[in-house]
């Protein structure tokens, strides 16, 4: 390595150390301030480990007598950091972390590498860290890709930068192996060093920035979900249901799929509070929300839109089919529940209507359907409660 390469390497190492500490600290702050998501902590530790690896390289270069020990530290930090990236990605996706399996792989690769490094030292040994890192990053990419929806912008960015990181690592491995097979060709060694010095910083920064953006995006999504949900029951609140229902109506119109709307009101809810207390009233609301949620399929919606009133939207369902479903739910609700070993009798009234998908804006269409369902619910109330009524569309 020439003097210019050494100088460039020093500058890049210092920059990488600062970047590692900044990114690791940013993720640690995200972990501490935003609900302590485990993946943010895993990724934060990974970036601090990259920083330790850079320090070990610098000290080993300045103190050659410490190089054998520090080389072990460098290798361990690289493997551990890559492992934590994969573990963190699986934690974020709420998948099994594979921490035990990845840990076993980490220890095995480390011990085999150390045993071979102090004995035969095969020519391919220097490829170990790059290949291990590539595998771990590939696991992370697979985990970040959502299984039930299209990726969001931050997820696409993180996956893209991880793919670039994998390709960068594999190309480094290829160039290194080719250089070791042809030691007489000094151009290969020079090209390897130039490629490494030119590519490492942008690839590293891009991955760190995208990971921080992903953590911020997750936080924003969590805040949006909290703003749209009822804190007592966990289902949509009025605003969240309305926004999701407008989107569902627009989607149903595009795909020509029938949609049904149901309004649900708990019968004599005030008497439950008066007889059993407000704690039992809260449990009643949660009981109703659970009963309604269990009837939902993928794409269906449920929200608490008033004190004791709920709304449901059933996609790809006629009003008659919705009546059958709601009658089963109504019967389940009428069985009541136990509050501190005391049975709480509870019933609910239902009003069901079909959504007319032709015509005006989706928001107006939804408002008309809710009005029809409300009229049907009113009939259920005046006709004795604990019943399901199908709206007559000509009454609008």
C-alpha cells in the first residue's frame, strides 16, 4: 500500500468511525425515546461494533505487537454486527429472531477461522467475513420485505441499500480471491484497494441513513395507528374508521365488489354502568369489540364511532350475507360475559345496508350508507332490541 493509499485509508477510517458513532447514537436515541423497539437497539449495537472494529484496525496498525489480538477483535466485531443486523430485521418483522441459530453460526465461523488462521491459513480464509456478512444481510432483506402488503418507501430504500451492500461485499470477496490466486498481478491488488476505499463510505452511510429512516417511518406509522384507533377497545376510532372506509368504498367501486355497512349499538348500556360499575362498562365495550373483530375477514373494518356504537364494513359481501354474519355475532354477544365471576347480561342491536357503489364521490356514498344503516338500527331498537334489521333502500 502506497503513501497515498495509507493517507486515504486513514481519512476514510476516521470518517467511518465518526459515521458509525453518529448512526449508532441516532438509533440508540430512537430506541430510548420511541417505545424501545428491540430492532432499533440491535441495529444501534451493530453500528457501535463497526466503530470498535475500526478502532481495532487503527490500533493494530499503530501497534503491530497487538495486531494478533486485535485481529480477533476485528473479526468478532464484523461477524457480531452483521448478526445483529439480521436479528434486528427479524425482530422488527415480529418473526422468530433466530438469535440462537445465528449465534451458533457466529461462534462456529469465528472458532473455525481462528483455528485455521493460526495453522494452515488457506488462501480463501479472508473471504469468510464478507460471505458471512452477505448471508446475514440477505436474511435482513427477506425479513424487511412485508408478507401481507406492498413495502413502503422506507422499506424499499432499506432493502435497496442492503442489496447494494451485499453486492459490494461479494465483489470485494471476488476481487480479493482473484488477487490471492494471482499474487504477481499488482494491478488486481491496487484495483481492490481503490474499489474498497471508494465504495465503503457511501455504501455504509446509505445503509445507516436508510435504517434510521426506517425506524422513523415505523414510528410515524405507529403514531398514525394510535391516532386512528380507540384506546379502550383497540379498534378504529370514528376518524380512523371513516378514512379506512372511504378507501374501501373507492376500492370496491374499482373492482366492482359489493360492500355492506353495519351499525351496532349496545342495548341499555347505561344500565350496565349503573348496575355493575364503569369498569364493567369498559369490559363490555371491549367484549363487543372482540366479538365484532372475530367476525371480520381480511379487508373488513370495525370501529367504535360513538360511546356505545360501533360500525363495520364488510368487503365483497352483500347486505343479506352481512345479516347472516351479524345474526351469529349478535347471538354470541347475547351469551354475555363474566365480570369478576359475575355474569353480565348484554345484548346489541344491528342495522345493515348495502353500499350503492355507483354515482358520486366515495365519501358521499359512505355517508348515505351510514345513514341507511342508522335507520335500520333505529328500527331494531323500536322493535324490541337484540335484533338485526336490513335497511330498505327505497326509504332514503
